[in-house]
């Protein structure tokens, strides 16, 4: 029996939806949050289609999805971090650590593939743990901590390899290409990996306490602590998840390049943050979705792919991507103003 | 029988500010419906109404934050538009909002002159002139504090004075005070009233918004009552009784503000002994029985909230013993307090009680996710909603659904969500800190009823409140606090406002 009109005591507040909205359970606000980026993605795709026929081909879309996958995986981890009101600037460096660990174990130590991949993930998770421990125990803002560990982890990767890339991993472990270059049932393996990570991330965020508290901590850390939630434990988990995502991205990229490079993924953290922000997640924490982040990563890949097809230089692409980030936040701001 | 409000037909002095037929809609809500209002020079016009009556919306329209959908605003008889807050200030309409708008890192003088700094030739700020002006303006308000004081270190009351002084420097002719007495002590309120009196004497036109009807009688010339976005009455306060005002506000007769309950306290649920926190709490000792409300009274800053925070494990204590149901316990964080089935309903609901961005359901299950699923770490959204639905029904929480964000609920309903959170943890020792602050009259009674239901189920309640009628009406025993100490224990039914206030404020005389 409860209709929005019953809430006579709500003063100037956003309502769950206009009268015509048929799903009282689902807030229109939550949908429109991802609807904006989705509509942008569709319109942009149609526009690019009118310019280049080949853009809409299934091959090109698989290409776009593959190109988006690396950023999307980092973005999924980053969504958790940003939802808590934090940020992780060290993810590009963590990818490099993971990559270098894999290359060294396989080429220098003669490890077989599976244990090596496991260690690459662990290396990522460990880096995340370090970030999380410093942030929670040292009570230092995540921005500062990860600004520092960005240097530390990158330095570690460079020192471990003396700054030299480790080439030709598949010569020793021929199966190592399954993570980056092969197709499974016509779908590039990075896309499949991303899909799996997405499903796991989605389930965690929606169905677990960790998910609930990820939103709660970002929304109001104090109230969450006063509810008896062990804040540090959940924050730590979030940075470990971020590290694991970076580890997975490291495996994917190392396989794709067939080499471990200490300089790899420089600036990847900024792309990941961009995907999260374009996807409608608030940088202040507390609201946002992983679906949005996937759309954000796709949007960035579509722009790069489409502009490349149109022979626009990479320099212009950079300008366009930058403008899109600002535009996304601007649209979000307008949406909020209308809602408030 | 509700008296029919009359409108004044006698000739009256010209209005400085007039609103005609103002309407403002938000999706799903008509916040203001054809509201008219006028304000004369040299008068204090009090605006009252329950939460959601439209007071805040009206203030936001007057200060240029919202644009009305219909109606006109006249200043000195000429229609004006207020497209933004700056425009309103330029026209001489200044608002002191409930959330103060000062720059905390700057001092009082710089805040007062922010954007209007006196200049020397060459674009250089004339600092001596600025501080001279600030000192003079403060003195004109009867204030003697140093304009070099940083705003950050000031209490709410002095920050308010700074805002008022700032408005005067902006040459405000219309001053809007939005709930200025909500967060300050009775004495500070009295000081504020003296300043408002002085400004009225100088011909200022003042809109005064308050939840406290006593404020209206103390300071107001006329009163306007809003209810559900509609104008109900505008009357000179001299001819209106409190009873009438409340009836206009709620549209019904309030028979019994504090519901009766059988008085049958059981065994001691919580005992605190020798609790110390350096510079804050000294030798705090008290006990609360099951089925009993112990009221903590005292002035703001007497340490009442700090007692609750210390027992609940938020602030570290230097020494002291806590016993729960006869068992000695050690509590160093809220999590441990909750395990001993304690609950804290904080004074600042929006900052400490709720995650406003999250839904009713998520807030309800926040403290006890283990209650909705036996699988470790799992908290399925469907269960969150069905759990919350139970409480929405039981506590009559007014919300379109359990998925509604708590930011969209009124104060009373937000408080019920916080209570639902603690009911789910099956708490039996409750700390209610200012349980009805910012809650409208009707919802207050509901909160009191819920507290009584808790008592009937054997809960023990510690209630902190600055509203004396509430302390007197609800408490079985009253502990009066002063400067971090419990200075007296009074029997609830026989205590009077005077006896509590005298004990709470006595320190001032001793010090002076």
C-alpha cells in the first residue's frame, strides 16, 4: 500500500522514481547511475558505425572487448577501493611486480606454469596487503600510501630484473599463452577471464557482508564503526582484492606480451580510476556499481578503437578520453542536482 | 475543537518582504503549496511547523537556493527574483543556516568580511581596518571576543554570532535564522535572544525558525504556522496559546505527550563505577535496572554524551569498571559493547547513526548481519529487505520501501531505522542520546512509546536529553551532570525543571 505520496514528511527529497516507474523495489536513481554511461556507449557506437562500417563487425567488438579487459579487471578492483572512499595509485606497479615474478619463476627458476601463475596472483595480493596494512594500522590516507608504494613496487620490479625485460616465456612454458592471446570458443581468453572476475566481484559486492560494508564504509565510516563493524578488517580485504585483480591483470598482460617487463602498465591506475569514474562511481565513496565500471572500460576502449579506425592519432585519442572523463563527472553532477 | 485561525485585517506597517502564493514541488512531494508570508521592519516573525511542513524549503527559496515553481517575492513592494544565494545577499537578505557556512581555518574577522574585505589602493587588503570593523561590529552585538580567534576553535554559539555579524557587515535588512537554538545551550540561546532583540530595535526584519515553541514566545512578534506545505495561520504571538500552536502544527489535539507506563524496574542491567577519562569524565558511577529509564541531564558540554561514548567503547577510558548483568566486562570498541547487547542511538543520527546513502534495509542489518544468514560472510539482499520489512511494519516506519535510501526519510523515521538496527542485535541496554532532536511533535510521541515498549520487554535505558520536559516526563531517575561529574540524582516523578536546571547550571556561579 505504500506509495511515494504517503511520505508526506519527506521534504525536498529525491523519490525512488516518478509515478510511471513500475518497479517500486528498484530505485530509478540506481539505474540512471549506470544508464548515463550505457546510453553514451550506445550513442557513441552508433556514431562510429556511421563513420566506419567495420566498427560494428563482431570481430571488431571482440577486439574492443579484449582491449577493454585489462582495464576492466583493474577497474573492478578499483571500484571496491573507491567505494570505500579510498584510491589505489599503485596498481600499475603491482601489475609489473606480478609480471616480473612470473617471468623470473618460469625463465630463471624453471617453474611450471600453474604454480608460477599462482605466485603471480599471490604477489599481487601481497602488495595489496601491504597497502592495506599501512593504510589501516598507520592511519595514513590511501592516496599518500599508494603514492609511495607506487614507487616502491615499481622500484622492486625494476631491481628484481635489473631493469631488463624477460622475453619468450612460451618457449619454456608453451601453454602460458592461454591467459592473453588464445581464443576459447571464438572468444579471446582475456574477455573470459574478465567475465569471471566480474561475476565474482558482482557477487561479493551484492551478496556478502564485505560488499555491504564496502558501501557502508564509503558512505559513513563513523556510523559503520559505531554499528560494531570492524572497519580495518574490511578495508584490508578491499586492498587485497585490488592487489589480486592487479595480479590477474599481470598474468593476462605477461601472457599477451609473452614477456615480463618491469616497465609495464605505467599509468594503468589512472585508466582504471577513469573507468570507475566514467561508470558513475562517486570518488567520495559510498555509491557506484561494477556494472558501471565495465561500461566505463568499454566506453574508453570504444573511443580508442573507433578513433583508430578513423585514423585519428593517439594524441587526439588522449585528448578525447580526458574530455570524456570530465564530461562523465559533469553529467553525474547534473543528475545529482536534478535528483536533489 | 481546533480554533479557526484568523487573519489580521487591521492596517499594518508596510512589509519589507512579501511572498505571494509560493509553490514548490519536488518529485512526488509538494513541499510548498500556495504559501504567502510577509515580514515587516522591526519585527521578529517566527516560523513554526513539524518536520516536513515546508520551513526549510521556504528558507531555501528566500536565500536563493531553490526557485519557486509559482508565486512572487516582493521586496519593498517590488517583485524580485533570487536566482542564487549571492543575489539574495546583494538585495540585503542574509540567512544563517543551521549548518553554518564559515571557513574553519580563517579567523572570525576574516570570515565576517569574506568577499567584502576593505581595500587599500592597489588591491591590497586593509587588515587593520578589517579587524577594527570586526571588533566594532562584534561590540555592537554586545560581544567582546577577539576577531583574531580562529573559527575552528569556537563553539556553535559563537560561530552563530560570527555569522550574524557577517550578515550585518553585508548590510542585511532581512535576517533569516534557521533553527539557531537547535545546537546551543539555554544560556547561549538567551544571549542570542538579546542580540535579536537589539537588531529588532534597530529596525531589522527577522525570520526566526525554531522547533522550540518557548523560543517563539520569548522572541517572536508574530508567528506563521506551516503544515504539510500549506500556510495554516499567521497571528500575533500575544494572542496565541501553546496549545493552539501545537494544534495548528499537527492538525490534531495532543492529549498526552508522555505516555504512561507501569513502573516496575527489575535487577540491575548495567553498573558503571569509578569511570574516568582525563579532563572529560570524573568518577562516573551509576546503575540502570531492567525496565528503567535513567535520564542524564545537564548543559551541553557537561559530559553526558561522553559517558555513553566511553561505556560503548568509542572513547578510551583511563579507569573504571563496567558490569553488565552482574558480570564484569571490558569494552574497548563498539563491537564488544554490541556483544554485551548494548546499543547506542547517537545524538547526530545523520553522521553517526546511519549511512544515509544506503537503503533502510542495509542500515537495519548493519550491526547484525549474522542474524539474517547462517552462512559466514553472506548477507543476501533479499533477506536484508525481508528483515527490514518486519521492522518497517512493527515500528511503523514511513518509507516507500525497504530499498529507499535513508537520506530520503524524515528525522523521526530515520530514528526508527536506527532503533530497528539495534532491535535486530537483540540489545537490552540502550543509550538514547537526544532521542527526539530534530523530530516533529507527532513522531516524538511515537519514539516515547517505542522506548516504553522496550522497557516492557525488560530493556534498560539511559536517556540523554537537553529537553527538560522530556527528561522529566520519561525518566524514572535523573542524574544531573556538570563538568564531567554526576552531581546529583533526582527522583524522576518529583523533579522539576527548576531543580534540574539549578543543579546543572550551579557551576557557573561557583566559578564566577
